[in-house]
C-alpha cells in the first residue's frame, strides 16, 4: 500500500502530540496516512508496553490512519546505526510515502532527537539502489520520500512553517487522551511525570492556540524542515 504521509515517532503518543491535528486534516482531505512507532514506550513511568499498544490502536482509530506498526526498538537505548536504519528503510520502501513526518530535531527526551536523525538518515539511504532489502521474501525497490518534516514536541522550537488546524484540534485531543495511562487523571495512583500534569494537557491546546494567533487562525501546528520551503506563488501563503 502506497501512503501519502508516513508519521514516525520514537514512542506511542509522540505522533499524536506532535502532529495529530495535521494528520486528521490531511485524512479528512483524502490523504492516505500511516504511523510507525519505533519503540513500545516500555520505559515509561506510567502504564506498560501492553497498555500503550492498546492506547495506540485506539488513537489510530480516532485519527483514521490506514496502518500503524511498531518496530519494537529498545526504548531509551536504540541507536542510529545500520541495523536500525535498515528496519526503517524497509518500512519506507514498503509504504513509499511522499512525505515523512518525524520527531523534533532537538527535545527534552533523548529518544526524540535520536529518532529524528535516525529517520532522516534512513529516508536518504532508502533511495540508494545499492542498499538491498527484502520484505516477506520479496526484494524491495529503492525509494526516497520527497519531503521530511519534523514536528515540535516538548521544547518550544521556532517553526519553519505552521499548518492551520482550527477544525481538527478536537480530534487531536481525543487521540492524545486515548493514552489514558500517560496523561492527567486526578484519580490516578501512578507516579507523576512531566506529561501527567493538568498543565501539560492544557498546554496542548494553548500552544496550538498561540501558533494559530500568530497566523490569524484559531489553532495551528508547527514544523521544521530540512530544506527551504518552496511555493509556486506568493498567493500560496495564507
């Protein structure tokens, strides 16, 4: 199955938090979208790998993505090497996305920056014909996505462009809150974490509202790029 967009996150919930509203908008506009989680989030303070998997499936259903896979890399300990790159190359060649969206270039959690560079490097390598891969016994064709974008996570990075998601923030919030073990619950007896506070949950909306304010809309999500943003005319900008 060829996808228009493949969103990749180091942990289940990274994609929802980083670009959930943008994906919901693209899906509503007819785009074929998939999600790849690099790890099961097994080192997370709250919940388990099993609960995260169940929550990820629910979130994927809410967003309406066509496929979601987990590569089962070691949470906290995966590295940017040939072994991990080849696994991502297989996925890229399998789905042949026009656009790949991945973790923030720099962030509080060490897996986010690592995941960002790992995926970016793999997107480039996937286009080299002398790197041979097989999937289910079939030789794969070299393929390189046209664009690689990076969503913004914990750190407030300056975006290179923003997407108006005013009509889709509610879908994002439903997908994020599908991760019931991870986010604010006044009755939870699990340890507190930086993302389990009510302030963090509230920040999802107020950060999107602030980006929206800056471009004259209600809500927006920001992204970083690896090359100049190109438009056909000045009227392409809103």
